[in-house]
């Protein structure tokens, strides 16, 4: 493989990465906690887009429980988004682990 082929491959991977990033911005992943009492929705990169809270779980005397439910729902939604991202990166890299560790480069 010559340097020109390597550069071309790099450009193709950059183009694919840009496309994946744009697609992940459009993706939405949701997760709930407390039997569906709290639902968090994130984009494919893990950025929080929405949090929905059932009225019945709002108790001024137990704010800690609501905080825990929100945290659990957001964390799970972000974990799902991370897995989605990893799957997309594996597709792009032909199944190789991402980020790739190439000895001697970094």
C-alpha cells in the first residue's frame, strides 16, 4: 500500500465519520426509570434532549427519589447512545475496535 492509497483511505474514513456524526445528531434514544415514571431522551451522541416525569412521582417530601430516577433514566439513555455510537464506529472500521490503537503512531 503506498502513501497515496493511505491518504485516500483516510479521506474516505473522514467522510464516513462526518456522515456518522450527522446521523447520530438526528438519532434519539430513550430510557426510563421507576417503571416508566421518568423517561429521558438523548441524541445519538448522548446529549439530553428531553426528560418526562409522571406527576405521581413528584413528592415534595421525597425529592431525592425523583433526583435518583432522573439520574438513572438519563444515565441509561446515555449508555444506549454510547452503544449506538460504538456500533456505528465498528461498521465504519470494518469491525476493528475503535478507537484503533496502531503501534508506533501515538
